[in-house]
C-alpha cells in the first residue's frame, strides 16, 4: 500500500512539473511562432499552432532594417552588460570581503550605511545622475551608460554574507604561508568562491542587459541604443511592426539563455550558499 502511494505521489509530481514546464515554455513558443510569421498570421482572429507561412526571412529583415540599428544595439548591450558586470562584481566582492574579514571597529557602521542605500528609490537619484552625466559630456556614450550603474549595495551584501561563512581554515593556512589579505583574496578566496561570483555576476548581467529607462534617457543617439531601446522602437504611435518585434525579442534573449545554461550549476550553488532569496 505504501509503495502504491509513493508511486502515485511520484506520478502526480511528474505530471505537475510537466504542466508547469509547458506553461513556462509558452512565452518562448509565442516568440518563435510569431517571430517566424507574417503580420497577417499574428493578427489573424483564427489562431493556428504554426503560422501558415514560415518566414525565416524575418531575421534577415530585422538586421537589414535601416531605421533600427539592431546589430549595433546588440553590440552596445553586450559591451555594457559585460563592463557593468565586471565593474560591479569586483569592487563589491572586495568590499564584501573587507567588511566580513578585515578587523575594523566601524565595519558594521559602514555595512549598515551601504544597506541604507537600498532604501533610496531609484527615482530619487535619477535626475541628479542625469545632470551629472550631462555636465560631464557623457550623453550618448558608453561611459554615461556604464559608470553611474556600477555601484550595487545588493552585490556587496551578498558577498559579505557569503564570506562570513567562508572556511577560516583556508585563510589561516594562507596566513601561515605569509599571505596578506590581498593575496589571500586572490589566491585562496576567489578560486573557492566561484559559485557566488557566478550567481551575482549573472544577476548583474541580466539587470544590465534588460535595463531600459537609463539607456533610453542617456542613449539619445541611435548608435548608442541598447537592445531594449531598439525593441521599443518597433512599437510607435504611427506603426507597429509585430513580426520584427517578436523576432527581435527572440534574438535578444539568446545571450541570456546561453549565459544561464553555461553557469546554471554554479548559479544554483551560489544562491544556496549566499542566501539569496
């Protein structure tokens, strides 16, 4: 009787997980289906599982569209996301390690001050940041798109919490070998903290890739558009190009899918060890 209940529970769980997986895949199906369809198929009141005419030429049309420099936008987003990730993760990890391990009587005050910035709404600092970037002449430049976004109190918090639980035995062994804090961080801590680096780096990368409002305001020149700004240009008050919008959205999520698949194991381990909720 118990074995039958166990098998029934496993079967029910399998059915439930399958149903949830299918629901999760529906948006991806819609992107591929509508991205390879014509405007008539997308707006037709009679829905078909597959488009009546598969138009892979939509991809070519997307990159040849002279009004939207989509290839340039992809490159800008890649440069911004990579630079933002590196420029955020490295300082945040150094700050987190220092707050967790280096003795300093005001460390807790500094940490609470960093956490206090999380309570400040982004809308409050948006206008001052724009004025500063404008006064520096960074409008429509990569510097203006990247530098103001590098500070992350969340990343600092996650690294500090992770390093508080880091095995002290490894650091004590490094101290016996004559290593200071700096060399201990690079030679001992970083190689053994790859999961949390992968988790935080992925979160920062996705946030930078999906950022819209700041790139919209700063990237005023078309050559400074990011992929999210380019996506918004397919829907205007004059025209809505649905087939290009869907195929562009499908192309824009490919880097994020590749990133997640490449670092999935480390991301899960980093989330478990750092306490990210």
